């Protein structure tokens, strides 16, 4: 019985240590991404636990007429370990003209994620502290 209690205590300590090492994704993030052609774009990402919303911000007059700018797209975070996460943007659920996207991100610190979309566009998320 004593070994069982010790094993449970050790498992509990390991789980707490793992949870402390992983950043809490909930909150509001500023996404900045660059296309391979050099265009820079921004979005606001609001996450609660592992789901949330992606909102692409209009950049210029030409972007205002884009069917995907300003829309609220559902996102899901899929964990890949304590240092990586995959961000899935289900844009086509809102507008069939908007492509779904996915990005693999690496945890830089508790307030920064960096990586790239599946097509190679570079993406950075910075937590917005209120």
C-alpha cells in the first residue's frame, strides 16, 4: 500500500511539473504572418483552452474587399508535445471561398509562438496582455 501511495504521489508530481512547463494558450494573441512573396498580414486570435477564433485584419483598401478579411474563423489547437502545437483554421466553415489553413508552431516562451503555415508562410503569435 505504501508503494502504491508513493507511486500516485510521484505521478501527480510529474503531471504538475509537465503542466507547469507547457504555456497556457488561453487568451488573446496578435498573429503576424508573411507570405513567400513578402506580403505582411495580421490577425487577432482568441483562444479558450484549445479552441477559439481567428480574425484576419484588413491591411489596405485591396484587403477590405477580400472575402476572408474581418471574418471570424474557428480555430483548434492540437498539442504536439510541450514545445510544439498545430493551429488549425477552419475558414471554409464560414465562407467556402476562404481556404482552411494549418500551422505548426514552436513555443518560444509563455507569450510567443513561432512557426509556419503548411505552405511555408512564416507565422508568429504574440500574447496580448490586458
